[in-house]
């Protein structure tokens, strides 16, 4: 197949589909390839993200509970002297 055959073939394809349609097909094909590559690489990233979330959740479960406000002592338990009359 010579260079003239290839040029003639490309010319016929452009005449049949048009430049706008070919541009859309090219961008769709490129996007599909990019998504496929991202999907192949994304499995490891998604797995790491899930592991990070699980570790974070486990750390939150192991955290100390918030401090409880102590109950003020009643008069009988108070350490103040009782020499004052109420």
C-alpha cells in the first residue's frame, strides 16, 4: 500500500464522515482509552483508599471517650465545715 493509497483513503473517510464527526470519534476513543487505563491503575488506588478509611474508622472507635463532667458533691459529702447555719 503506497502513500497515495493512504492519502486517498483518508480523503474518502473525511468526505464520508466529515471533520466534526471524526473529531468527536477521536475524542471519544481517546477518552475511552484514558478511562480504561485509569480503571486498571485505579484498582490499587481504590484499595489503598478503602484501607485508609478502615484504619481511620478503627482509630475513631479506639479513641478515648469524652470526659464526663463530675457530679458536684452534695452537702453531706462536702468538705466545708458545718459551722454555718443554712
